[in-house]
C-alpha cells in the first residue's frame, strides 16, 4: 500500500509543471507608492521558475484579468497585492463584491452576485502569516473577486496574499514556493 501511494505522489509531482500550471500575479506601483513589492516578487518567481508570473496595471479592468487566465489555463492561480500597513503576510480568504475608487465612490463588481466570495484554495498559515477575511475594496479585492470567479469556471484553484510593502522579496518568494510545494 505504501508503494502505490509513493507512486501516486511521484506521479502528481511529475504532472505539476510550475511555469505551466501555476499563474502568479502582482501589480505595478499605484497611487502614492512609487514601488510595489509584488512587482519584484513576480520577477523573482519568474527567475526561480516557481510559477508563471504577471504584473498587471492597477485598474478595475475585468478583461485584463480574465484574458490572462484564459490564455494560460493554469491549475493554480495566486494573486499578490501590496498592503501598506500589514506587518505579516495576509492570507485573504474572502473577496467582497464591492469596488471603490480612491475618491471613495463605489459599486458592486457584479450586480446580481452575493456580497462575498470565498477562495477555492486554502493556503496554510504559519508564524509569518495571518488569515483575514477582508481584502479591502480597491483593485486587489476586485482582482480577487474576478479571478476567483474565473478560476471556478476553469476548475482551477485560487488564493490571494497581501504582502507588507516593506517585506523582503526573497523571503516572500521562498514562503510562496514552500506553500505551493505542499499542495
């Protein structure tokens, strides 16, 4: 019985090609921030071949996200956003059906959808992370809501991390690599 399980585990690992099966995205700088930590994290993810990394503009653009996901058809999608006040990496478990611009005008992302949507991939927590259920109301939350919805249609798994803006990129990339290796 152990041999067959070992074979199954080896088989699963062989099927997982991070640069094909894992899409990880971050964002360019926004508002008053001239640097977005997720941009350098994505660069390192691509160089270490932990996944296929993309950096998006910070805008409420559904097609920007869905087109990238459909083009690459990943099995796992991980969104990364910069959190200006966080002290630990925040594992976001819930997106709110709400988008709010910097001038505080807001609206539902999808008028007929429920107020909340939960991620389909529950990343494990540790001493460097905290689990939260509030991704805010700006573009990180928007991308989370849209990408999670698209992931469900594609039968892919989705998770989102908010990274403190003063985090060390290489440490975050190592943590992401460790989390993904346990899936």
